[in-house]
C-alpha cells in the first residue's frame, strides 16, 4: 500500500493584524526599543499601457482573493542579518519570538521569514510591490515567495531607527518617484517567506531554461510586467519553501526557483502571449550572461 505524505498548510497571508520588531529603535539614552507595525493597504501602480491597435483593451483587473477573512494574530520578531539592500528598502532575516507572538492556528505552519523594510520617511516605497504580491496571490509558494502582508509603523522624532542608521541614513533620498507623500516618521515593512540564494552560473545550465521560461509564463498570465529580471531576483527554492507548495499546471513538479523584486513591476494591456515572449527574452539574456561568466 502506498502512503502519501500529508503536509501542513501555511498560515494565510492575511493572518496577522500587527507585527512588532524588537530592538530597532534607540532613544537618546541608547536604550533599544520595540517598534509596533499595523497592517495597512497596498496601492496599485499605474498600468503600463501600450497604445497599439492590437492592444485596445485596458489592463485586466486584479483577480479576486482566495484568502479567508483577515485574522487578528500578533507576530513578534527579532531582526537578524541583513540579506540585501537597495535605494529604498533593506531586507533582513528575522526570527519569530514565539513567547510574544500569537499561537499559530492548528494544522498551519509559518515558514522562515524575511522583512523588507523601507527607509524612514519613504514608507510609500513598498506599497506597489505589496500590491503585485496580492495580484500574484495564486502564485505564492509556487512561483514567488509567500507574502504575509504590508505593515506601517511610526518612529518618534527622538528615536534613532537603527536598521537605517550610520552610512545608510546619510545617503541622499533623492527625488524617488515612489516616496512622494510619505510622512517623515513612517516606516513600512513587507513580510515575506525566506527562500534561498540567487541563481548562479552553476544553475544557469540549458536544462533549466525551460523551467524559468515557464515560470514567467505563469507571471505573464496575470498580465504582470516584471521590468527587473536579473540574477539577484531569481532565487533558489529551499526544502522548507517547497513544503505544501503546489505546482503550476504548466509544469509537472514544484519549481526549483522563486522570483522576487517586484518594486518596478506593472500591470499591462500587452497580450499575455507576447508579454511572456518578451519576458522570456530577458530571462534568456540573463542566463546567457551567467553562462558566459562561467566559461
């Protein structure tokens, strides 16, 4: 008799209403403090519209969510090592402080997590990326990491916001298009499932090209233009991130990768087939560049 394994399902992406991160502020006496964040809404970026005769229709609407009603769980985190940094956001590994967090629903698991954190005064910078994760909800845990929501917190004037202290805090904000209207004291965080490292020359072999092409077909089926395809945005799936992961109807088994980096992504009215072909050309260029670096 064959016994099939039964895996737990992930906690729903809207299970948490608030998140606390310990030790990320300092008062004038250098005493570390905890910052509390409340769940907030995302915002859709203006779609990328091609005014051509064969693209007469507007960009498709977002698909309806399949999530249950929003939960009211609390999540308490301790900041770990920095994993990546950009002009408006830094990514950190985090550890769950179980004693200060709500118990997880029975039969559900919470995967290892990372936090993408905006700069102070640039809280709007993550709103658009969060919306793309919502648009791609049905691909979470399959093509992209699972997302557990966008949250906003307020840093008091007297407090030092340590994740962006030092040299990072001195770098100019510039006239970033996604930060206009951000209150000076607000910070946003995006809670995501932690996956593996970025693709390297070793994983760029020809046999994997069709898998990545198919992943971008999945993304294109939701009319999403990634606009930022590069090795650092193609990550390896981990054994944990594959737990309870389904697989695309276009592929016979779970994908070996996860796609990230949707900060610049947009909905589009470009036909899904042509969109997929265009994105696959970008994937091919990235993989060929990696292959050349290897040789």
